[in-house]
C-alpha cells in the first residue's frame, strides 16, 4: 500500500526503509493527537453523545400566546431557560433577593423536561395545551393549582393579572353564616355575579386555589390572628368562611378577642380590633381637648400587644382610620391632626399621611423585637378604595362597576399612604436587626387597585327599598367602596396568605 502522493521504493533495503517510514509516521501522528488532547487551550468542551442528538420539544414547550396550565404567560417555551444555560434571573421580594427558579434547570436528554409534575403521579391523564376545554374550567383551575407544586419558592405573587375563572368561589353567601351583612353582596340583592369569578394569576407561577385542609394542617395546633380595623375583619371572615367548608368551627371568642376554633387540627383564627395599631386615648393632651381621639404615634397598642405571645402568625393591617378626626401625639406633644387643628396652634408638624408612616414603624418594630413573640408577622398593605367623584364622606361612588378595570386610575391618597406604609415597614425591619426576618410584606395594593367591581357599592343591606341608582339630580346613592364583597376578591388575600405561610414554614424546616 502506498500513501497518497508517495512512490514505493524498490529492493529489500528499500522495503525496510519504507516500513520504518510508515511506522515513524504513525507514531508521530499518535503523539500529535495525544498532545492535542492534553492541551487545555485546544480542548473541546465536555460533551456526551446525547448533546449531539436533536432536541425534541414537547407540547408544553410550544411557543404560544395562550395561557397554559403551567402558568407560563411570557410566550417562552417551558424549559427554554435550560437552553440558555442558566437559572432564571433573581427577583426582589419584600426587600430580599431570591432566585425565581425552583431548582437547577433540567438537563437536555433528548427532550426538554417540563416543570409540571408527572400527570400520572396524581392519577390524571396527560393533556396538551391544544386540547379543548371540554372538561370545564373547574378542572383547568385544579390543573393550574397542581402545577404550582413546582412553583418557585420566591416567585413574586404580586405581579400578574386577573383572569376569569368560571369555576367560581369556594363558598357562597349561603354556605357561610358569619358574613357581615354589609359585605353580603348577593344577600343584599346585587344583580351581577361575575366579580366572584376573577382569579389573580402571577406572572411567574400559579397562585393555587385556597386549600382549606392544607391550611389547617400547616396551622395545626397554632393560632393566626388578624389585628386592625374593619377591613382586617373583612379578611378574617373570608378566611373563616373558606375553612368552614371543610370543618365547622366553634366560637370561642369574647369582646376583647374574637376566636374560632377548628377542632380537627386545634387551629384558632382570632381577631383583635385595633384602629390605628398604636395607643389611642380620649383624654386631654396638651392643646387637644378631651373627647377627640388622641393617637400616640410612638406607643404600640397595648390591646393586642398583650396577646402577642399567643400568636404564631399575625396579620397586621391599618390606615383607613387616619382619615377620621383625630390628633397626633409624638414624644408627649401634639404634633398634628386630621379634620382637627386649632388656628392658634400655628402650622402642624405632621399630617395624617406622615403620621401613618410613623405608626407603622412603631407597631412593627415593637412586634418584631418583642422577646416573647417568636412567630411570623405579615403586613397586608393598603387596601385601595374606589370612590369616584368624591371621597367616602363626600358623595364618592363605585356604582355600576361589574368587572376589573383595564387600567388603574391613580389615587394620590392611596399612593401616598401605601408609600408611607412600605417606608415604615422597611424602617421596622432595619430597627429589628436579626429579628427583622419575622416581618413579611403582603403587597396587595397594586393588584387590587384593578378591582373596583369587588366592593358592595350601594348593596349594603337587604332593604328592598334601598336606593341603588343615581337620583334625578345625578347624585349617587349611599355606598361602600372600601370593604369587599364576600365571596369576592378578598378571598384572594387568603390564597396569598396561605402561600406566604407555606413558604415560610417550609423554609424553616429545611
């Protein structure tokens, strides 16, 4: 055999030289390959055979503008993060940075693995996004909830949109007997019901439908307390109604603390009234006479602080009473007021917005640093109202709102109060030092700014003769555009609450 381009020599000695040349060439080639393979600068990246195989994208990885049951709304194929070679970007939530990925990306082994759980594991038949909805919206909602088993632990619950879910609410106004009459919109004759069927869908994951049994199990032997005003009561009643569907509770409350005991897991849901979350008095202080509410901005409300060690989870909310007539006291001095201030006192040092921020910092700092409180304190942010054409006491109206707004109409007072609340929260976290981790922010303000349809409006009582439409002079009827219908959007607060508790408890166990 002759190498290409070379002529074989003649004779025996020529044959020997030819063989030696062949052997030397082969050895040189082998040595060259060895050197190349050992050279770091010339090496190929580590690969496997499967890395060269075609990638097969499953149905769940199809690019589509439709919303799939996995909660992916970005138009990015499920698993595409793996092709980009890294985890998803970190996001900031409640002042802490967390990774939005639930784990390392799936390796590419012939196909891109979906982040959904195996349908067979739950006994459900596999389906693709292209299938029709013949099984109904209810089944779709449950599939979406199941997909959240692989939701990320730090996904931002508060960025998303409202989507219509015909599965409807977990309870009705007839299946829960404790709804305050003013929030019983269907019982008060509200003619539309679509406001009950909108669900909040975060951008990066799925917020599961409320699972009462899961909540009770997480809170086994524990107490959760709502502290605040009537909007806090609104949320407490929503939670009790949600739980009522699986376990009828016993009323164990009194005038100082409303309590409901769910005996199946010895779980207690409590509520303590606290209008401002800080100390209040009617006694005369300085220039503020007896009779007017004095709000001591630097003294936490002893009413609930007395009970604090009993609570495992505390949900705090306040702010709306800062619109009422009151005087503000700081360091023993009257520094401002709302709907009250004597002319001879000169200029106020503090208005109601700034006073609210100070009260939040005071209350949260006291909670987080209390040596006898080892639980979790969740601050529910400002609940937006939707009075148009006036305030709550000057002819404001939300009559006729039957679906979420397409665009939020900015409310300067809401934005200011929300900003002060978040500022007070951050200061409290800093003040508390290592105990600041006990404080969590449940940031509902922006999502619920869209829900002008969720208030009772003029349907505040069962009176058949009540006015529900504007009069001939164009004036709206008396109405409530602050509290929330039950069932209604307020139930979503407790879906978020359950998710926060689940994340926190699972983090503590790990």
